[in-house]
C-alpha cells in the first residue's frame, strides 16, 4: 500500500473560525501526516460576501483520487455545506483537492486544480507550506509561482489564528 501526497485548499466564510478549526480536525481523522499553512483572510472572489479564511493542508493517503474527493465532500456536508451547485456563494466549508502526487488528469476531477495559478488565496498558502514542490503543469515550484504572481489582482493577508479555544 503506497501513500500519496495530497494538497487540499480550505476555505470558510460562515462561522469561519469554527469551521476552519473543524476542517483540520476532520482531515486528521481521515488522512495521515496532516500539515497546514498559516490562515489567510481574503475578500470573497466572484460574489459579494463576507471575507473568507483560507489555508492549504498537505496530507498522506492510500485512498484513490475519487475516494479523496468523496471524503472531502462528506466532510463538507457533515459541516453544513449547502449549495454545492453554486460556484460563487457563502459556505461553511470548502475543501478542494489541489494535487495528488504529480498526477495530471481530467477525471474524476481536474488535477492539478486550475485555481492554483490564478487565486492568491490558494497560491500564497501553497508557497508557504510546500515552497519547493513543483507544479506538475508549469514545472515551477510554488515559491517561484508566488513571486511571479500579480499581487495587485487580489487582496490577501495572513492572520493570527488561534487553533484551540476553551469553548471547543
């Protein structure tokens, strides 16, 4: 049984502190060696909505791509995700598989996820978490991709996020 390295984007703009914490707890229950970037705050992209918290997680898994996607959808659903048919809307939790090893595929999901190249809220956390990893299409590492990114296009800033609270 071989382990695959996966990268997952995490976003929330409804009860975002709670769901950001819960997403990492859930990922650790389903995957091995989960590591996370800093948490970033960004304006909603594509619609008028509350600001998002975003981060990227890396993990190890023996699951197939399809099984990983099913697991991420199940985690979203169990944490109150609705409106899966609308791309641009508020959400409790949004988990997207960004990469699965260096696989390039169109099915069962497009990998690597295209938004890596055009969303600051995905690329900056990637550049922080796995700066030397190579994007399987651009053949550039994430640190270089972030240095070359037009940072005027989207506003994004790291926040001081507390991972545990006495309430949870």
